[in-house]
C-alpha cells in the first residue's frame, strides 16, 4: 500500500478521519466500536453489547432501550486520537427500522467500515447500506468478523462480496484457521503474524511455509491452510489505492472483534488509507475542506442526552475552515446570526468543550429548537449543503394519550421528537389528532419509551385508515389549490407546513395521481426544497 496517506502531522485537516461503521444487526459492529475506543485509549474497559450485572454497558449504546435489547437505535458520535490522527467515529444503528438515521449519518462521513459476519456473509441490511455508500462514492474497508466461530471459507466470502456487491476485494490479512482452531491473522503483504493478545508484538515469519504455523494449527489443517494462503497471495486482486478511493475496491481484513483479533490492523488501515475530509457539494458550488471560512451542516439532532439538563444537541459536520468557540455564524435557513458559545466534542453521551474544530470534525451544538436536521451554518455565505432528505414513513399511527389534560405537553414533545428525527409528525387539516409516521415498528417502541421516561407521558398507538403518505407539489398553484380543496380529509401538514397527501392504499394513491397528472407525489423530501419555501 505504497500510495497510502503521507501528509504532514501538523496539518489539522489531513489528520482527520471521519468514518462510519455499517453492518447487518448482530454482525458485531458495536463490539468493534468498543474495541476501537479501547485501543485508541479512549476507555479503559470495553463493554459487552448484551450487558449483564456487574458489567459495563457499551459506551456507544447509552439509551435505556439500547442497553436492554443489545442493539443500537441512535447514531453515536465519538471523537478520539489514534496515533497521529483524529478519529471521528460514527456508530450507526444496524436495525433497518432506523435506516433514516443511518442514511443521514452517511452524509457526514468520508469513509466506512463494513462489518460482515463470517458465518452469514452478505446480509440484506449490509447490502442496502453498501448501496447508500456507493451512491455517495464512500470508500469502504471490509472487516470479516467472528472468525473464532464456525464460518464460511475465506474464498467463498470474498467471492460473495464481489458477486453480490459488484465490489473488487483485496485481502490484506488472512485468517489462521477458523472456529475453534482460529489462532490469529497473517499479513499477506509484510508476512507478519498477529496472535491472540493484541498487546503482543507482531511475529515476522518467512511466509506460509514457516514452522510457526505448525504450532498454531492442527496437523490435519496446516497443509490446506498453506496452500490456500499462497493462492490468496498470488492470485487475488492486488490493492489499488485509486480504485479504493473511487469505491471500486475494498481492502479486506479478517478477525474477531470480541477476541481483539484484527482490530488494530483495521485501525491502522483507517489511519493510513481512509481519505481526509473531502470536498462537499452545496447548491451553488463545491466547498473545499481547506477553505478559510467555516461552513458545516447539521445531520442529526439528539435531545435529552443528559436527562438532568433537558439538553438539545445538534450534531454538525464541519465542512471547511476552522470553528472557534464563541464565533458568530449565519443560519442560512433563517438568515439569522447565532453564537457558537459552547460547541462540544462527544464520546457517546460524555462530552468536552471544543475550543476549536476543523473540517471533518463532528461537533455538538447545544440549542433550544433553533437548529434542524439539514441546516447549513456559515460565516456569511448563502449556501446550502445537499443530500439530507426526509423519507416517506411506512407506518402511520395516531397517539392515544392516557391523560387528556397533558395534550399541550404532548404536542410540544412530539414537535421535539419530529425535529430530532425520531418520528415524523403530520397535522391533519381537518382538525383531527396528529399522526406519527415511522419507517419501522421498533421506532414506535423507542418513541413510547422516550415519551414515558423523558416527558412523563405514557402513550399508546391507534391504527389509522391511511397506509401511504406522499408530499405533494405542483408548479401551477391553481392546480395544487384545486387538489387540496378536493382532498381536505386526506391532507396533513408536516413539521415545516408542507402539504402531505395520505392514501388508504397504493391503489388509491395511483388513482389520484392519474386524476391529477400535474401534481407531483414524492416519497422523498429534500432539505433544499424545504428551505426555499
């Protein structure tokens, strides 16, 4: 990998590595995140995903429902140093019910680690997340996890990646055995062996024929392993840095996050191979990461991370320039100035004041509903960053409040949840009760728990007659008015006041689309269109 990053350590932009970890649920993504933090010196004791009594819970999973169910349901942001680099690690939800949060997070990264279960190979969620990365030309490093369990043959796994994802593979390490005989990893490039204990120094060997492998592997397996390893070194795709940056090739590492195998190799790869902050597309021009003026966009809102303070944090990706604590910036959506008096770096829910931040960094900005997902902040320039959309929900429900006297409190809580992106809220134009929309049923569980814990509002859900909703627009205002007058009982407004048509079935939606051909029914709402209204 002679074309790896060779940039001066003193260059703050070149030091940044902003990346996400993506995978199917249970592939080991959150465990891998914990080991990154452990090896990076950010924590002293890594937690286990399914925490039991007397164990710590994972740092990246800090909500109660995450600790109880052993899954990630929100994106966690963690900033720490590793070697000469500053890592901004975004741990995304693996469960498909939280795909919107993951999609928005991928707008804020420059590279990604794709975690694959060695026994299961490419799974549905992995495929979908990979396609999002491909649309954004995000370079991917692959980690094939859980080699300490029974798994597929390495060649079969590489072949599956290439055929299923149309992505060339270039293995950097090779597993030494698998399952019960898994003994570590062997570097195909520099002929080094990494043992069980990541703290031990690498052992340099002469090659697959070295006598060390006779000690590491059962006698019945060692001959086959040597043959396969030599084949991997000679016949498989060599690493091409340019193809990697373009998203056509992925370097592949094998290991076991739970047992610490291969994790440090992966971290070294992020430092050496992952690109520094890239240029970002805005509505009027490309924004270079090395421009003098600060700019950034909000890709996530998180409320009540600290229940004692009822805080509200907007996570912003810095796209250019230098952010300094106390600086004045322009919120482009409103045209108003705001002060960044207490920007913060995050380590899951723990935080520290950020006196300064550079392109690639992710900072938290405390605010009280001023900022929304997709907002652009600049030092004065009128630009809007692209690509932070909203998606039409797949499940619609009305909320049943147990105590009618708390209706006002419910409205305020729902607005905050909608601004945060937990759910979408639609206000029917006929005056009936609000409707919430989600991508998956698990989001409803999260909403109910957060309403109960954070707002003391026990709620239940009731079905509605609608199953499909679409944003409606039309270039001819008279035609839009005609449509809205004819469908008052089926129209709602979203958080921004944009009209939303609700249909009882896909057939009904199609029928109305044929009756009103000039009306555009959209299942995606772009932030830029919203801001220009």
